[in-house]
């Protein structure tokens, strides 16, 4: 019986660990988004619940809190690159927007240090 319980736990952990976010939007070009102030502004408004969202924006907003908490553990490599490039751009070029986004999704700043390490990786 104990062996069965251990096997169940191992299977469940492997299933959870192996989960990734959908790859449906992995073809988004972050450079195109970042180079267009209107498009980038729409994404920022979506993430902050200040404007409508595209399907891609809704997907991003849905996973953003978990991605911040876990350093994007469920992200594909393409998604990690997208997050790193987008977050670093906002931190450098639009720090007020970054502060509002991080304040919304990490109000106590619990994850900011570890997320910064993720961004620098």
C-alpha cells in the first residue's frame, strides 16, 4: 500500500512538473510589439485591467502571476525569451509601467529579487 501511494505521488509530481503553457502564441514577435508604442501600450493596459485584451494578451495576463512567482517554470524557452526581453525593456524604457505591473502582480515584492535573477539568466 505504501509503495502504491509513493508511486501515485511520483506520477502526479511528474505530470505537474512536465506541464507547460500553451505554445499557441509562441510565434508572437516581441521586437514588433516593443517597437510599436501603441501596441505595447495596449498590452500594458490589458495586463493592468485598464483596457481590452487581445487573445494573446488574455493568455499572458492569465499566466503572469504564476510566471512571476515561479520564474516562468512552465514557460517554453521561447516564452522565457519573450518574458525576459519584454520585462527588461519595460524596466529600462518604461519604468513607471513596470512598477505598476509588478505592483499589481507582486504587491509585497516577495518575488522581485528572484524574478530579477531570472531576467538576468
